[in-house]
C-alpha cells in the first residue's frame, strides 16, 4: 500500500492512493467534480504513460467511477475531494477512498454512527472527538464506496474500529468473516486544514 502526494508520481505497485493538495477551493458540487476528474485524468495518464486526452472516466449507475479508457486495464478506482485536496485510489479490486476535514467546531452526528462508535467517541475528551470523528467518517465513506452502494447503505449498520493513527477495521454483519482492514492518514492540506484520509480494498 503506497501513499503518493504528486500527480506526476507513478506507482510501482498497487494499491496506491494519491493525495494531492491543490490551491483550488471549489464552492459547488460541479466545481468539485471538475477538479477531481481533471486531476484524476492527469494521474492516470502518468500511470499509463498516456496523454490525458486518452484517459476517460465514467460512472456506473450507482455512481462508482470506472476507467472507460484505456479499455481493459482491469483496474478499479475511487475518487474524493475535500477543501481542495483530491484523493485517487487505484487497485486490482474494489476500492474506496475518502477525505474529510477535521471540523473543530461541529458536534459529531452520533445518531449516524454505530453504537460502538458512539461509545468510543463519548469516551474521549471533547477536544479529541473532531479528529476521531473525521477518521471514522472517512473510513465509513471509503467502505461504502468500495461496496459500490454509497450511503444507500446506512452508516450506522456497520462498525469501524480505529487502529492507532494508521489503520482501521470494518465489521459488517452483511459480510461475515474476518474484519476488513483499511489504512488511514492524517495530513495538513497545504499547511492549513487538518484532513483525515482513508483507504480500503475489498477482496
């Protein structure tokens, strides 16, 4: 598992996540989508040694992005954007990536969390809760992206357990067996906002 920070870097092995800080602060969903897709084409063009115009990203009916060109790569992607930070995950299997901004002023929406997650947050000192919530939520969103459902799958219906600052495990009653492990990072976006990023790949 690799984390890269420049769109000009290519990955020697997969899975890999690119976390690219930009100067853009998109104000609308359309602007966020344009930033995300444009940078994704640049990253994939570098990875495939192609011109950006030769790369095309489309979406499945449920919203999951797919590499439409070059055709037949067999690779899976996931995209995310928050506060000008763009994330792209590339893997050989279903994959999800998400980034969330740590909001020091907001109260975590406990009702949207699994009961075990609620208890974990409430056991923390109040100053520690925003970061922990951002880690939880980015992991939950990465997981439902990998499933291909998005939050049509209720976020409180499965449990994320944080493992230090570098990982997490997902317990899902609809996918019995061993927990699915993911990776996370805490970064400064351009030296300003603190961001939580999460990545997970399904077998």
